[in-house]
């Protein structure tokens, strides 16, 4: 059967049955079908990437495989886990159960981190960047991939996430410019080789309150690690620690940049200001004006 006719038939059969989550706006009926189609053909790619590619013809075995992938999706297995890929800032990352699936909203943080890395790298040969709570490595590895002056030091409490981040490092061939270790926040780098030497600390911490974590959609709670979401009773526990500890690692004038939940921004900006360790605390908003990222510059004078 002609590929376009087969595609229309499958779209009619499955199209209305998918459940889409708000925080994955790149997933539509077409991008889901196309990502599964490419994966069944033996060329796995993310939803965002698949939408740009023509569909190859499928043989009988591949067609059977396509149906099996679509059935999985109907059971609310995340698309990124089915195809094993998620796109972040235009870069294809491996994605599986070992870590959070990078979200589109985190690209606000990613883009600002890349921009800051270029600003800080002016007149410099190299730049030290830390990605704390690195998960699959999407933030730090994107910055290192896009800015060749970056030396990356990343860590996560989850050994499994660190393994996935290392796999992504290998795919992107960033091994020589990356150190990825397991540890609680900065602990893997807690020695004088790192103190007051880092230009940019990036962090997308868990920031959902423990009570809300128990009410997350099954597609999330059944497939992604709870450690990636739970920010304690009010959601601030991890970020408060990061704000307090980052100045030990940042050089004077270096930046801490991190994501916050909608509605948390004002409170967390005050938290940064109260430490008196940062001289410039800047909010970055999404397209509807919510503060979703905070950039805080370590004091240049002690
Ligand atoms: C919201 S996810 C962010 C993952 C990735 N950076 C991203 O943007 O998609 C938070 C990450 O923090 C890690 N984490 C939770 N508590 C931690 C801690 N105390 N120290 C280090 N990492 C922690 C989780 O394992 C998870 O990978």
C-alpha cells in the first residue's frame, strides 16, 4: 500500500485515542505517529525531529512493529521512552526510564545558559560550567555541544541518571570536555580543585511539592523517577541548598542559573537576595509572563 494512504488509515485508527500532556507540546497526533513510524523503520528519532522527515516505506515486519509501538503509546508509555529519543534545543538526546524526559519548558533555561556561556567566554580560552541535578545531561551537554570553550562538570544523585548522561556524552562525543559523577548536589566536586573556579552553575532542580507529586499523571508517575520531581514539603528544599552552596564553587562574578516552578519565582528571588551573596538577581519569564528561570550573579566584591 502507498505510504501516504497507509499513514492516513493509521491516523484514522489511532489519532483520537492518544492522551497528550500539557508539558510536552511537541507531541501531536502527527509527531507521535511519525516518531513511531521512523522508530519501526529502524531509524529512531524524537517527535520534534520526526515531523521534519519524509516517511520511509515499511515492510510487513516493520508495520507489525509500528502497531506494537502505537499500542504501547495508547497504554500511556511516554513517547520518548518508546522511541528512546527526546529533542532538547535542537539536539537529539537518548531518553529512557533512568532519568526525567527533558521538557520543552526547560529550553528557556537552556537558551539563557547557552547565551550566558558565550558572554562569559568572550576573551577567554575556556569556561567551567557545572550542571547540578543533570538528569540525562540535556542542559550541560547542550551548552558544551553549542559552545566549544565549555568544560562541563555535571552530577546527579541518581546513579542511573548519571549512566544515561554518560551515554549521551558518548553520543555527542563530548567525553574529553565532560566529567559526570554521582553525588548529592555539589558533593562530587567538593574539593579545592573546584572552589571559586566555576563560571556558570546550571540547575533544573526537583521543585514540585511532595503532596503534588502523589497526584501526577500516570504517564509521569508510572515511568519517570520520583526523585526528579519531589522538592520537599513546599517544593523549595533542593533549590534552597543550591542557592546557599553555589557561591562556594562560583568565581566572583560567575552566574547561577536555575528553573523554578510557576508561581515560585518572586519568593525564590528573595531567597537569593537574602543570602547577600548575589549582586544581580534577574527573573526570566515565559511567553505569558510567569517567572520560570532565575539568574543570580555572585558578588564581584567580598
Ligand atoms: C527536574 S530533574 C532535571 C533533570 C535534567 N537536568 C532536565 O533538565 O531535564 C531533577 C534531577 O535532580 C536529581 N536530584 C534530586 N535530588 C538531588 C540531589 N539531592 N542531588 C543531586 N541531584 C538530585 C534527580 O535525580 C533528577 O535527575
